[in-house]
C-alpha cells in the first residue's frame, strides 16, 4: 500500500512538477544525400549525382533549415534569439554533408531576419530559395582519423568486433533468411554478396535511387520493400552488440554527461545547448547504448533530444525525445527501460550507464589487428559513414 502510494507520487511528480528546462543536447542526422556507393551494374555513374557521391542534396539542406526553425521554436526560452557564443556549441563529423547540414540548420536556428518563413512549396522541392537570411555561426569538427565522438574513424577494436559479429550466429541466421534474395541481387548488380552487410550497401544506394526515380527496372515495389527491410535490420543488428554500441555511442553520452555536469555546477564552460551533426549510425548507436533501439534506419534530418530539467526540489532530470521523421515536429518521447517515467532522474541515468562508458578511446580502440576475412562494408566502414 505504502509502496503504491510512493509510486503514484513519483509518477505524479514526474509529470506535474514545476520544472525548468536548463539545457539540451541534440544529436542530428544530416539531410538527404546522394548514394555513397555504386554497385557494378549501376545505370548511373557518379557524375549523374549533383556534386558526386555522398553529398547533401538541396532538399537535404532545406530539411535542415526547417529543422533549425523547429529547434528555434522549441528552445526559444532557452536560447537567445541572437547567437551568444557562451550558450551553444555546434559539432559536426568531418564530412561535407554533415557540415553543410549544420550550416543549413543554423540558417533556421539563427535567422538574420526576423519572422523568416521558408515557403511551404520549398519544403519538398530540390531548389534552393534565392534569398535565405544567413549569418555565420561557427561549426567545429576534428579530422576523421582522430574523431571518436561523431564517428569511429580509426578504431581497430571496433573493426575487430564487427568482424566477429559478421561471423556470429545472429548474422548467419539473417544471411540464411535472405540467401535467395542475395542470389537475385548478385545476378542484377554483379556484386558478390557474402553477407547481409554487403547487401546493405546495395540497399542504401537503391533506396536513394528510388527517391530520384532512377532505380533500375528490376527494382519492383516488392524488391524495394525487401531492400528497406535489410537496411532496417542491419542498423539494428550491427548496434545490438553491447561492445559495439558502447564504442560507437559511449563517447557522445560521455560528452553529454560532461556538459551536464558543467551546467549543474555552474562551470562557465558549460553550454545550454550542444548540437551534434552526425549520421544514421550515430543515432542508432545512441539508441542502442541506452537500450531503446528498434529495427529501423534513422531518417534524413532526424534527431534525438536530451533535454535537461531542473525540478523544483533542485534535482535534475533528463527527458529523451526522438524526432524520427523527416520534415516533422512530431517527436516521440522515449522512456528509458530502467527509469520510472519519461523524466529520468539524472542520478539514476548516471547510475544506469556510467559503468558502460568507454574510457580513453585511444586505448579502447587498440586491437590485436586480426586479419580481415570479409570484404569491407562500405556503409559502416571508416571512410564512409552514412
Ligand atoms: C540513370 O538511370 C536511369 C534509370 O536506370 C536511366 O534512365 C538514365 O538514363 C541514367 N542517366 C544517366 C545520366 O546515366
Ligand atoms: C539576447 O538577444 C538580445 C536581442 O534579442 C540582445 O539585446 C541581448 O544582448 C542578447 N543577450 C546576450 C546575453 O547577449
Ligand atoms: C560479374 O560479371 C562477370 C562477367 O559476366 C561474371 O564472370 C561474374 O561472375 C559476375 N560476378 C557476380 C558476383 O555476379
Ligand atoms: C517513429 O516512432 C513511432 C512511435 O514509436 C513509430 O510508430 C514509428 O514507426 C517510428 N518511425 C520510424 C521511421 O522509426
């Protein structure tokens, strides 16, 4: 009886207390891009794609302008309407498409003209409006080989774990399930498909070709569905491994917790907002690290919001929301499995995940350098995040 009263009180507390938003950490995927890999029989070569492979399209830029406008609206009480250097830090992986997504997003977040609205007609178009109000806002990055935060660029241990995963019964079962489909794909793409991770590369490219109506004729709606399924499954199963999602998601969670510590101790280096521009895998890794991933590919210009609240008893809590749709404002509140409700007490959050956080990444990444037995997976490899 007493226990249920306490539980009810706690639940009541979580949802109804006066609480103040004091900080946010937003992890974003870049907008729509061109394919980053071409299969051998691809009807279009890399010159077909504006700016070449792996580049942000104009639609992709506009997706981030609108997302920036949403972030402006959502955090209008937290962030000054003009750029204040001590309030916000923006970090991107060192890819053209993430850097350009960041700059586009900031057009929406810090418009140089008041009341700027992107005309609705531009939302889905692939044309850049001529007069977007823009002002320069700094975006930070570090070279890929030393970036452990936004990408695992040079991490022998990660590479080794992926190799082990590819030989695991978990992945072998998926390979068996799709074996006939792989044979079909091999016939049409002339790409040999050792396992589902290779099919993933083909899926990624064809799913984008389909947006531009340039997928080959053998890609029927049913084939497209199976390719989407392969892509969704790969994001889930790659990051399912505790040791893999720890290496890929852990450094970002640590960075967020470091900033939260600074905010809550009034350290002047703390930032009210940190924006991180990364990849679909970045988002999957965080969801998996927190044990809330599900079978899907994080869409273009999707984002995870870690909002930090101060409650009226002066304790702190984190609420996690996932904007899992392009050009949408419909965020999904994610309740962490071990938290009583969506508002997860900071202490509890730390208690749950502290042990899992990786230490010094240069050490964590050291490996015995096993010999690679499978061909490189383009989609998750170190040269091409997606
Ligand atoms: C691109 O692929 C489409 C569909 O297969 C084809 O019709 C078109 O001619 C190709 N264009 C170029 C420039 O390769
Ligand atoms: C916040 O923005 C206003 C104008 O909107 C400006 O006057 C003020 O100086 C800004 N605050 C800080 C801390 O810079
Ligand atoms: C690719 O095409 C060549 C020439 O037709 C053929 O010899 C080879 O087996 C094909 N490879 C795959 C993986 O289908
Ligand atoms: C987004 O989240 C909602 C609610 O959990 C779910 O129904 C939907 O399928 C998700 N969409 C994607 C693309 O993950």
